[in-house]
């Protein structure tokens, strides 16, 4: 068993604000995730998943923490995802985060969730 370790993916645990139902609804209805697990009554933690992306939503009403939390999600088909989000109204897209090709060679756009967490979706431009 001399196989080298391989890192596969990362599952962020993020502050979801004080109202977990609002957070869950946003991830399901606006971003197309499915809730695969909930804990607590009322809910204190939920796991949402879309394709290979899994996010742990944790009840936490520290707005400062949420606004300083950000992560990036690698996407195949970034233009289609952007169009999907625009078709849902596009309010979740950050005003300064429209789809564009960045100087570092990535096509990307950013979304802000109800708690203030910034999620950047990206794909290599070439």
C-alpha cells in the first residue's frame, strides 16, 4: 500500500446567519442545491449539495464573520450557470461580481448569500 495521498475536494463549513430556513431556501431555490441533511429543532446545521459541491451551513448570526467568509467553486459550464442564476432574477450576483475573464485566466462571477458570505464560481478561460 504505497499509494500517495490525493486531496479530492473541500467542503466548507460556513456561517449561515440566524435564520437557517432562509439560508436553506436560498441555497435550494437560488443556487440549485439540494439539502441532504439537517440537524436540530430548530435547525442549527444543514448540509447542501449540488453535483460535487457540498456546503455545511452553520447557524451563526455573526455578520462580521459571514462577511469575511468567502470560497471558490470550480465549475464546468460557467456561462450556463451564470445564465441559470440570471433567469432566477440574478439578485444573488454580487454587484461587482458579474461574469468576466480575470487577468489570472479565470472566467468567474461572485454571489452573496443572505448571511453575507461571498461565493465565487470560476472556470479556466481557455
